[in-house]
C-alpha cells in the first residue's frame, strides 16, 4: 500500500514540475496562430537574452522581455511607437497591458495565449523554434 502511495506521489510531483522550465530560450521563432486567429499577421522573431526582435516586419522592432511569473511575460517596446494602432488594438490596450501566458512546452514548441487581462484573450497559438 505504501509503495502505491509513493508511486502516486512521485507521479503527481513529476507532472507538477514537468513544465517548470517552460519559456523561450535564445533562438529564432515563428508564430503559428490557432485557427480562430489565422487572419492575424504572421511574424518571426529572435530571442537573445532578455530581448526579442521582430525580424520580418517593415522595420525591426525590439522589445525587452519582462518576466511576470514562471510562465508569463510581457513585451516592453524599447522605442516609442508612432500612433499606428488600429481602433481594436487601442481598445484592447485600454483594458490592460497585453501579456503572454505559456501553456505547454514541448521541445521546440511553446503554446501561448496572449491576454489583455485575466478575462480577455487577444491571440493564441504556438511559438515554434526554427533555428
């Protein structure tokens, strides 16, 4: 009976800590959106330390990665943007600062949800490491 209890405990702890290192390591990634967000603009980015650089937009945008918790982070622009946001983007930002919540990490793929606040999802999909 004790053996069964120990095995159950170890299994539960193993699942609890399995995704502990869930995050974006250094490298080049592409974003693959879930089906309901497939119309969103596709992009690639490079992570180097605590910076993320969007590389396939008209101009390279650089962000600082601000870690919020073990599985969430926020991107802080290093430069002030011109007011090129759409009305929807302005409305979403007015409800809170967008942040990424990491859900599932498997080798070179990280599932994410981009939230504006605890209740509003802006996007979801996967970050896929390509280099």
